[in-house]
């Protein structure tokens, strides 16, 4: 499935819920979110039906996100159904890891291949601060559970935040020395209500290479991956650097996003959305609808020009 710029769109990220069991400062308001009526959220059956159409059109990579996907009742059953679709080569999940210890074994049995775990600090007090009450021990136990049953390779996603975790860069990088774990540093993005906070706390990922000059660049196996990878000499894992602000990677973008309310986003940093839930309810030909709208995928985002989106990450699916 090609867009108008010749990019092969084979990757769908599905937000299964906008709810989360944490309140990370750059993602959610402290008081939580205004709950969406149940009828306005995609049912598990609707998620599956839409995913099935995308797979029939050539999508072979699906990632389940949130909010926190493990907070969605019935998530294991959804994983099992999607995993059985003919054509799926990679079914993954992005999670904060809080509930991973509980669900890891069932997710693996259902057909989930791997997990990305959001973790911005290895300091217990700082973790509680940035998440507004989360427990670091829950995440670490979730990582161990995922490793033990083979939900691998594990990728840890760390948002780099000025004045918060820059002093932990070396410690986080060192996680890759003896474990087959990739640690990926992501620039803080000015998204939604957190845009002003993000601007004030933004720091370029270039600081990572300044602080850990032993890192050596490695071959980029997947041109569509937003991460540029490095390794410490002799390390088992890799260090990824993702620079959506200071270094765009739009020319190789192969992904689209489906929000928990059934809106298709062709670009993370665009306010443009197509309501697939409504078109599904109306009985429209989803295959034709998707083929037509993929041609509208923009060539690039314009964050560098201050064109920020209004939705927050929990509404989009991180």
C-alpha cells in the first residue's frame, strides 16, 4: 500500500484506550482525563475488523498502544485474534510496564511478539514524581517477566527531559552492556496540552553522544525505523536515538495511527483525522476508504516551524 510519495505503508499503530494508570507530566493532566462515552470508543470487535482490512491491504506490522493498553479489558483476547491474521509478521505493544508482570505470560501465549516499555528514570523517587505516583519496582518486575517468557527483544523508551534525567544517561546506556535490551532516547515532543511544558524542558538528543563518547554507530537495518542506533563496544544491546524535532525522518515514514475513538491519523504531528469508526458503522467499503485516504498522507511534519497538534499523546496513541 503506497502513499502519494511512494512510501510503503505497512505499519499500523492502534490505540486501544485513552485511559492510563499513570499521569506522566508530559502526557496527561494531573486530574486525569475527561472520560469518553463507551459508545464513542472502538469496541474490540471494531478494532479487529479495522485491523483485518489494513492487513489485507499490506500492513504486516501492528503495535498496540494506549493510554495504557493493558488497562483495556479483553486485551489478551484482542492480541490473540490479531496475531492469527494471515500476513502479520510483527505484533508488538508499547506499555508503561506497570501491569506487565501480571499479563506477560498470557500475552506471549496469545501471540504477542515483543514489548516496548516506557521508562524515563531508574530513580524510584524521580519515577514517582514524573508519573505522579507510579512505582518503579512494578516496571522493573514487568521487564523481568517479559524477559523470562521471551517477549523480546525488549526496547526501553526514555524521553529525554532537561533538568530531570540527563544525569542518568550513562546509567541508562549501561543497561545495554549485559542485556539484550535496546534503550531508545526520544526527544521531548511539543504535543497537545504539554506543548509549553515540553518546550521549556526540551533538550537535544545530541547530549547523549557528548556524554557517552564510547558509543559507536551501527548499521541501520530498517530504513523506516525512526531510531539511529549505536552500541557500546562488546555490548549485547543497542542505544537508539530518536530525534523528531532536531532531525526529521519523514521521508521513510511507513506508519499510520488509529486512535481509540476510531480516527485514522496519517501523521502523528497533524491534526487531520479520518473517522473510520463512523464509516464502519455506516457500512462503507473500508478497503476503498483506506486506500483513498492513504494518498493524503503528508510528505512531512512541520514541528520545526512551531506547527504543533492539539491532541495529547494519550489521545493519539504514543
